[in-house]
């Protein structure tokens, strides 16, 4: 659904937030608040600019709000943006581990901006216009980090530096990553844009589209697993505990 052309076009009129629902109890509670206390790995609702007032009912997907997206587009017309998208911050993840995993799941190049607080903040501002440009939007994931211990073990040897702009090809299960290219933090916008284009072209040429069932089956068979702060699963009865399927009798 989220690759549907109409959905993508409609999303351009909104600030779209993907909640990291297994990363913390706090974010999981946000999901529960939209599902009447229940928990699932997806929830959908349109909020007013204050981030609190609900403009639609909550559900598992946009289709539960508007089958043809007309209602969603009507809401957008009532809230016209006051700034320009190029001024918007670059999306950031709670952790590098999660960023690498999501980039792998979405089959996107991951761009890691690493350095001290001031370096990361300055670089993030300079990259906004590139991240939201027509040639880059929707093609990359981003992560901002200041602690090298968060990423060094997961990356290839080219990622052993303490700072820089790393363009990363995530492994199929998002547990490791290969640094396609590394740039210094003071690289020009032109140089960074060229590197992003090369990385995306390389990724597209060397990555096969995943078949979900085969991917999951192979992962289970080979013991691929990522640990999160919150237990995986859903709480459909809203009792505050993840539901566990009963074991089938032999």
C-alpha cells in the first residue's frame, strides 16, 4: 500500500511519522493510545499541527480512514504549510541498530552522519536541501550519531572512522552493513549529491527485491534475530501483555 502512487502523492502534504513501536515503552504507549489500549505493529491517525488533536479516527492503515484518499486530501487543504520542505529536519532513528535494520527492510541506502554534537548538527542542516530534493526523497534512510561505539562493530572496515558521512549498503537482515563510500563532514553539497547518486545506483544494481515469505523463512532457518527493548508481537486484547500463541498438540 505504501508504495502506491496515490498514497505517496498524498503523503507529500503531510509530516509523516513512523513510530519505533518496539524501541521503547513510551513509543509503544503512543500506538496503544490510537488502538484503544491494544497494541499492533501499525497504527494510523491524522493529527493537527499541535500533534495532539485527532482529525480522523484511528485505525491500522489509511484505508480505514479513507478508501480513496479523498478525505485525507481534503484535510491537507485545511492545513497549508508555512515553511518549505527543504527547511525540514532530516529523519533520525532512535539508534543506529534500528536505522540499519529498517534500511534493510525498506531496501534503501542508509546515510550515517557521525561526529560530535556540533559537527552532526551543522552537517544535518547542510544536507536538508539534498535529502528533500526530487532525486533523493524516498530513496534513503538517515541516522545521526555522536558515539562511534554505536556503529563500528556493525560496519565493514571502511566504517572504522569516528566521523564522516557514510553511505551504507545494509545486509539482507540489517545486522551488518557495507560502507559503499565515506565522505568528510565538510564535503561540498555537489560532492555529497554525486556520492548519493552513485550509492543508490550501486545498491539498485546489486540488490534483489525481497520475497517476504522466503526472506522470513530463510532468516528463521539461519538464526537471524534482532533484539529490541520491547518484546515482539501484538496485544490484541489490550491487557498490557503480548499475546502468545498456544502450542499445537503433537
